[in-house]
C-alpha cells in the first residue's frame, strides 16, 4: 500500500511544507476538545493531531487503515495512557452510534 511506504517520510514532508499550518491546526483542533470527551480520530496518519488532542481529552481512539502510519502513531502516542491506536477503515467503522463526543478527520494534500 502506498501509505505504508510513504509513512516514514510523511512527517518530514508535513513539517517542511506545512509546519506552521500544522501547528495552528493542532492548536485549533485541541481547543475544541473538552477534558471529559471521548474522541475518535479517523485517518490519524502518524498521529500529529492525536498527540495534540490526547492531553486534552478523557480518551482517544486514533484509527487508520495504513499499518505503516499506525506504527508511527503508536510510537508518538505511547506516552498517553488515555490513547489507543487501532486499524480501521473510515468507510467501514465498527463503533456504536454516539460512542464518541467528538470525531476528528483531517485531510491534506501535500
């Protein structure tokens, strides 16, 4: 899969091309999250937004369909006891309705 191969370079390109935008994005999204929130992030990639949100919420479930991206997200989120990272296809999620207080989906075209 393309994203498995691209994962190792994803953050580098994101930082070079979108560093300041990504910083503002993470800050803006994390401001919308409350301390008691259960949060689902779909297509979390390497966990950039997840790492900004995890300290602000009660629990975070970060999902992606790329094992390469998930490996990096797990590494980035390992310091947060309230975060779990799991494989999921955004088009076929297996969560009950109203399981989360907030859902995050980020799409960029770098």
